[in-house]
C-alpha cells in the first residue's frame, strides 16, 4: 500500500490543481454523499491553513484549521473529510493528529473548538475533545460543539 504524502499550506500557497482537488473532495462528500446542498465556499478558506493527504496524486483526506478569533474565540478545525474510496486506509486519526500538532506549533492559543457531526463524537472524544452544549442541526445534520483544552 502506498504511503500518503501529507501537505500543509496557506491558501495563497495552494496550486490551482490542489485547490480544485480539495473542493472536489469536499463537494463529493459533504454535498453529494451526505445529500446536503449547502454553501461550501464560505470566504473562510482564504484565512485557513489547509492540511491534506495525497495518494496517487489525488487528495484523499483533508481538513482546514483556523487561528483563534476567526471561527471561534479558540483555534478551530473544520471540513474534515476522507475520500470514500480511501476510508479503509484509516486516515482520519493521522489527519487529526497532524492537525492538532500543527495548531500547537503555529497558533498562540492551542485550545480548539469544533462543530462535530454527532456520529463522530466518540472519535473526537478519543482525541481529547469534550462536548460543550446541546446538539443542534446544521444543514439538517445533527452536530455538537466540542472543545479540546491544551494541556501544558
């Protein structure tokens, strides 16, 4: 099995091919697979760091991260996604571990808040995130805000 190649870039550093593949993956999963028509392009990508895995020249896992004060008072992670054909490769945990390390190294406030789809609460909990608040619908999908406090 080919090992994934991990990349992290600011928006301005993305090539047009990388950006296209990232947006293609997000649309394939969040809009088509989850049958959720929503405005994915939210003018936040320009403020994010983008982290992804490539295999065979294809973006197969991705997320974006933000410094504090952009989405929440804390740093944040969003648009976490794995390509359906590559889910058996178990890239979610390495993706999040690299994301957590990147936030710790690059941002002043390593506390992290996310809006997690409810079916992933146990997964995020295993990474140190704790639910804060009640479940709510976002784009007709149950979500819960979760917070991960940085331990010194």
